[in-house]
């Protein structure tokens, strides 16, 4: 089967979409976040295809504990490996679903204030008999894949700052690379670090933004980058964290980074409104052996909206204008689909794949966007951005099918308005306590942005012609990760609990499974003893947690089904019957309004709590909906959880600096939201 599948892949690729990036890899295994270094999220297996996928059935399922489960599994030699929650790693027999071993990193307890931002681990990597995975508190772990024992551990960031790891590391050529996040909440300077996969010894580190010039520059690239910054940028950290996207190009022996946004977001505060601020929001190629700079392409010069280039980057060989080109393809937050020459970083083409208001087009001569002058919210103006900082595409990956010649994007249509009224370089001070603070005032729930506000779709994109081939609407503004196969299939889950398969060439719906929970994690496909399987993890979590107010479904943290689901042809297993218990507001008959106190509590909630418990106190499954919780009703219990850290092991951070007045204001705001919900529920039982 292995030889036949590989031969079929090579034979079936048309000249326009010839693919060489996966040639040396075993199609039966899925060994990295995107299966291969080229990050295509593509399986060359074809035993399950568009003609027989209707026979796909559940083989086994495994329940998971109530922490983040939006993570990409691996499958190697008949064993499925998962990393969920705060880096709990499991090995499971792929055929029977039997748990083989479990390793708990105890990352939540070790994270301290780092726990205030971030959503648990999103994936892992494999190489040389080891699993590589990051922890929220900043360790890179190597775990023996056979035994589950720790092979080595390396601290990759300080324990006493706000940076954290949520994205998966990547293994390449005997090395493993890891980045981190945290630039939205603290003065962080981004970098990546590469380690020897056998020993954990640090090999090289590359900073993505320059530090204080008085300290000297690490290399010529940082010296060059510093010329694109202004003011005392290093005092703000600068940002540029590499928290997700990294791609290995074996053909050029390059590791390619997708670099994050600025810290703070507002370019006027961060860099006096001057300069491109390299290498923020850039695709950066490094020599994989030494970490030395090769080339870069910046998608958003002078980034100022929490746009970044941190979304997955797929490699392909495409025939464009009659010439075979080695390309990198990416669909970052800003709404344009980019095709870049991966040998030199030159832009080949860029077109919007969703509604875009911040720029008219990308100038192919300069590679720079032609911006709307009002997009940088000048002189107290408010500008409605399409897409918003959630992105036209989040970290949940797209996929590229070399047989179909199409890229499948989990696209989002959602606006955000920006202004910075009252904020200047002179008066801005970063909010304390690891709070989200971009030195700007975004409104994430824009109610007057038109009828297409807060929607999503699976978009099949032709990267050569730069246009949509087909499109399938999906519910709400949060979209699931994608996987595609040589069997002319595209798999994607949805927040309403459907796990779907479509024809890769046409988008025709071919198969559907009721998963009883949101399915947003990216699926994988692999083979054991000649039989092809598909595995996906269910449950809602990660950065979509903030937008419960915009979702068409209610997702309860306590009752949603977090499971590993594995499918094969003629699978006969079933899920237990779901007991649907409607989420209802807690009984709070003693509540009395106090608008002044509620206003103070709202500010605290927005800065510290909304990222997990949801905007407007409407949760989306990553953390409990506080309107339905009895904890805020009792001041002593509330203080025990929020200030004393009684639930740290569950992922609830401790806010030891909150005094009684602060806690009281926060409780008052949550109880106000509870009261408003009770009123709406009484009037409209189906309302949120």
C-alpha cells in the first residue's frame, strides 16, 4: 500500500501542481503538525476516497478531561499521540483505542502569572524516537515515544515573564525548534530557539526584532532591522513572537518563520508611527544549520492592528506563467492570500480571499499593501477593519492538496473597529498583571458592520489563478482546522458538532458525523497494517473562547464532550447518548445594580478575564460561563478562586494583586451580566 500510494501521488500530480516536498516521507505516518516539514496537512493515502467515504464509521473514542482539547494529534507506527490541556501527553493504540501511557508535565501549576494568557498546548512533533512538546511555563520536553519517560527538558524562556508556549515545536534534520507567545500582554522581544534533538543542547537562537542598540546587535540582520524602528522601541519589547507557524524547506535547507504582531499593537506608541518595524508580521527564512538570516517578506509593514504572519505556511511547486516555481503559500490574518518564491522571498501574487477594508490591494512591484489612509485610525478617527484582529484565518490550519491544486482555507468574515482616543506615547503605560493591552481601543463586536458580520466558510482557493474554486458556508465566526487527502477528500469540523468530508475538487458534501461537541481541531489521516484511519479531537477551546457572544451555538465548559474520535471504513462503534443540559443563569436573587462599580469591574474583566471567559461574559467553552456559576455569588468563594488560586491546576490563574475593592467590582459586573441574561432568558428562552 505504501508503494502504491506514493506512486499514485507522483503520477497524478499535474504539471501545474507538481509536489516534491513529501517524497521521502512514509505516507502511513503523520509525524508533525502539518504531517510534513512542508506543512501541507495533506495525506497521500487514498484507501478512503470520494467514492467510499460514505462508509466511514467510528472505530473507537476516548474521553478527555475538561481542559483544552483543540490540538493536532500524531500517528506513528500504529500509535496515536496527543498533547492536550496543559501538556498532558498520551500514547494510544491506533487500532483499539487502548491507552498505552500518559505523561503529565504539571505545567499549569508551574506557570504562575504566565497562566493568565494562553490556552493550553496545540500540538507536538516527532523525531528520532522522541516526542517534542512545549509547556505553558516555557519548557521544551523530549519524551521517549515508546515508554513515555522524559528524555530531556530545556528551559527556552524565563519563568518570571509573561511569555508562554501554546504552539507545537517542529522537528527537522536532527533538530527541534520552538517559539513562544505573550507579546499582547507584556514587553516581550520575540525569538526562536533550536536544540539538538538527541541531547536538548541549544544550537542557535534567532531574534525577530532588534533590542537596545547600546547593547550591540546579535547579527547583521538585527542591525538591518533596527534601521526600520524609531524611538525607544526596546522598552516596549517590540513583540514579534513566533507562537505558531514554522515550516521546513528541505530543498533549500531553510526553516521559515511566521512572525507575530507588534507589542504594543499601536505603531504610533511602539515606534513613533515610523518605520516598517522588521521583522514584525513577516515571513523570515533562516539557514536551518546555523540560524543565519536568508530573506524575508513583510505582509504588514508598520503593523498596528494585531495582524501577524503567524498562520501556517504551505510549500508547493507550482507552474505559474509557464514556469515551475518553488513557492510558499500563506493566508495570514490580514485577508490576503500570498504566493511567495521560497528561494528568495519575492512576492509572486497576493489577492484577498475575504472582505478587506484596510488595504485596496498589494502592489506587486513593491510587495507593499496600498492602505486606506484611515486604517491607522488617525486624529481620533474610528476605523472599521475587515478583517478584525481575530483574522480572516486563525492558527487553525488550512490544507493544500497537490492533486487538486487547491488550498482549503477555514476563512472568517468578522470586523473590528479601532481608535486610540486619549492614548499617546507620552501617557500610555502598559496595563499591569499580564493584561491584554495594545495601546489602542478595539471593539471586537461591531454591531453595525453589515449583514455579513461574524460569519465563516471553508474556501477552496486556486493559488495559481488566485481565486476561489468553491466555497461552503460554516456556522458562526470560528472555523475548524482542515485536512485533505489523495482520495479527493477534505475533512473539517464545525462548532455545531458536525465533522464533515467534502469532495476536494468540487466541495460536494459526502459524509457527516454528529460528534456531540464542537470539532475545531485539525484532523489527521494515517494507516496501520494497510488500513486507513482518520482521527480528530473534539471540544472547544483556545483563542476562539472570547467570542461566545457571536457564536450561533451555546457551548458549556462543564458538559461539552472532549474526545478523541477515530474513524475507518465500516467502523461500527457509537458514541454514548448525549444528555443535553441547557446552560442557565445562576440564581442570584440578592443582586442590586450599581452602575459605577459595574463600570470598574467591566474594565478589569475586559483586561484579565474576557480572553478565556468571553466578551460580555458569554463563554465559548474554554472556561466556565461565569453567568451560570455560583462562584461569583459568594465573596469568600470568589476570592478563594480568583485571588488565592484554588483552581490553578484546572488552568484558572491566580490574581494575587486584586484587593477586596477590585474583587467586589469584578463580582458586581459578572452578577450584572447574570441578571441581564436572566431577563433575556425570561423574555426569549433561546436567547444567550
